[in-house]
């Protein structure tokens, strides 16, 4: 695959993921977010912690030039968040379509991660 194609795939998936993550900081206290947290049985402080952590993670994804180890651990942390969301939804709601929605950002994260390493092979 050509380096230009790798760069395009990396930035498109990373950009889409950032567009999903970053605006969430403005909706942490929205009634819908609070109801979703309550529905899953989590305390309000937990949703604030995950929301702020995700926002920081979204910034780390899109800021170029950060240390590769920081980016690596950021991918791990965001992956844990999405897989934990999947488990929480499956535990509470069962096997319905909406329970699998966390797999969408997880897939973008996985593609971004793979192409990050193709773009920066020594990282």
C-alpha cells in the first residue's frame, strides 16, 4: 500500500473517531447522558470521569508529535472504555442491536491503531 493511502486511512479514521469523542465533553451533564449512566447502574461521577478521560484521549489521538508510548497507552485506554461499554450494555440490555454500538468507535480505533503503526513503523 502506498504511503499516501496509509496516511489518508489513518487520518480519516482518527478524525472520525475524534469527531465522535471530542464533542462529548459538552454533553456530560445532559439529561440523556445522565439517564444513560443511571440506566447502566453507574454513579454520576463515573460518567464524568470517563467523559473527561475520553476527551483527553481524543486530543491525544489528533495532536501530532506526541510520544509514541503516550499514543500507545491512549489507544489501550480508549479500547478498554469501548469494550467496557459493550459489556455494560450487554449485561443490562442483553443482545439487542443498540448494545453493540460501542463496537463502531472500537472498530475506528482499531483501524486507526493499525494504520498508526503502518505510518510510524518504528513507534
